[in-house]
């Protein structure tokens, strides 16, 4: 069930018991439609910035706030209940592409303030339909689970702690600006997501209050997996400890392609389920062709099937998409949150669920320096390639779980563990 210790937001919990709530559509698509110039991205404040700023959509919260406000207003006028802050790439690590990482906190804070002003104005206009601000924490431009170099599978350009620090700053600023909810979205790497969730919990503990947290992953292709390789159920098992307000999927796929994976989450998740698919798949020009009528018909069927609590749109969707989607789901009952049996729910790239009906669970013990002299000698000698073979052999011989232990007085256990886990993370088998 959703957490009950959340900071009160005007009736969002009761609203979700009554109806499906509508998230907004694509902010990036609307910004692209504006055709802004380099000078407009810079504004007066950044006229002498040392590198190009065109494409830094988040910076527009500082240089063109009125244009971002109009985008929010357009979605609210279309009937959206929740609008997302223009902060998808506002973390330090992402802003470093434009040499604007020092502006991260300010961008996040202002993105929330702009959205807050729009939501409050529309709530005043339609008091029977309160509007909410969702502070967006994007996936960043780095991956903590995958190597950027095919020749060095253990290499990482960013660490968990670096991401955590960035997300702490961004989440704090989004709350300072007035966000009602936070959403970790377009998750392609579960470890990045976990850094964000850890950071959010730090912020909540420091403030002594919390807001609802939404999590939304992205299925990258027809394989039905995230970029870091997990199935939807494995991803859910990886993040359910955070007790999110909602779990969902967005981006990469259109509604038709995304439906089976949303249906899977609707079956296994004991919290709200969200989705915001693209307007179809991109065409040869990178455009999205699915019309508002087509998307509304597809997502109306999802609602009829009881898959949804929150619905929105991602790449290619515009206010007219959301207007027709809102009409299509109006009056349809929200998905009922299931009461699921208690199980041990683990995950690698796929889920491993253990209950009273499960047969033996085989745990591979040979990747343990205190239990295997051979493995210890391999780690001491720095022969990680052969050490990974030990793990592979255990899995091939039937182990569903492997026990990795680097606790030995002759080892730098932290470094050995990090190196070994990075390497086995690169081994799908």
C-alpha cells in the first residue's frame, strides 16, 4: 500500500481512490516547437557564457521562465492534474555538458517555483480539480552500472556516491521550490535510480517530512528490458524497498508496445501504477506520428482493463494528446491496489521470488574469500578475469544466488568488492 506517513497534499490519496489522475505530456517536445535560438537560450544573463547553451532546456527556467510557464498552463488547461517540473537534466552531472553545473540547485528550485505558480493559479480556477507539482529527477547522462568502454568492463565514469550527492542537491531544491511529489523518471540504470532514492530518503530525514515518490523506468526496446538489462519485475523487486507512491514506465515505446509491461507491473506492484508512453515510435526524422485520437483510444482501453492509476504522455505528446487522453480515462475506475502475499523477492536481471512452495534455492558459496582458498588467491593476485569465471561456473551449475564476500585482513575489501561486482554486472549470463 502507499505510505501513510507522507506530507499531506490536497487530497491526492483520496483522489486516486476515486479516479485516474492525468500527468502532463512532453515538455521537451513543446520546447522544440518554440524553435528558440542560441541567443534566446542564453538570455541576458548568459550572453558571454563560454560554450553553446542551445539545447539546455532546463536553463530556460532561468532565461525564459514565461515560456516554460505557458507550457505548464497549456497542459493544465488541457485537464492535467499533475505537471512535471522542467528539470529532467538539471543535476550537476548532466549540466556539466554545458559548463553550468553550478546552476543545478537554482534551476531545480526555479523549475518548481514556475510549476507551483501555474498549478496554484489553476487550482484557484478549478477548486474541484486541485493541481499538483511533480519535481522531476532525470536519469542523468551517465550510467553507474555499465562501462563506457567495451575493452574495460569494470570502468565507471560516475560512482553511486557522486550521483547521490547530485540527487540530494536537486531533490532539496525541488522541494524548496514547492514540489508536491518527486519522480525519479526514465530510469534506464537501476543503480542510478537507487542513488536517487537513497538521496531522497536523506533529504526527507534531514527535513523531518516526506512527500510521495514516483518511480518510472524505461523499457528500451522489444526485449522488454531496461538498458541495464532488467525485466519490469526485476526492476520492481530492486526498488520496492523504497515503498514508492507509484511505479511505472515511460518513454522509448508507444502505447501499443508498452502495454504488456505496464500490465505486468499492474499485476505485481502493491502501490499505484503510472505510465506515460511516447506518441508512437520515432519516424525517420525523429518525429512522433501517433495522433491524439489514436493514443486516447489505446490508453482508454488500458483504463478499461484496470491497469492505471496515473496516466500521462512522453516524447511527442502535446496538450491536445493529453486533453483527449483525459477524456478517454474520465469516469473509468482506477486500478485497485492488490494485497500480495509475503515472499522473498530478489532480482538480478530477472526476478527471483521465494515462498513456501519454492523448491531448494541454490546459493553459490565459492565467490567467498573466507570459504574458498582458490577464490581468495585469485583476488589477492588481482586475477579478476578467472574470479569472474568462478561466479559464472556456479550459475551454470544451478546457483540462483551467489554469495560474494571480500572480508579478509590481507585485502582492501571495499575496492575488491567494487571491482568484482562491476565486472560481474557486465556479464549477463
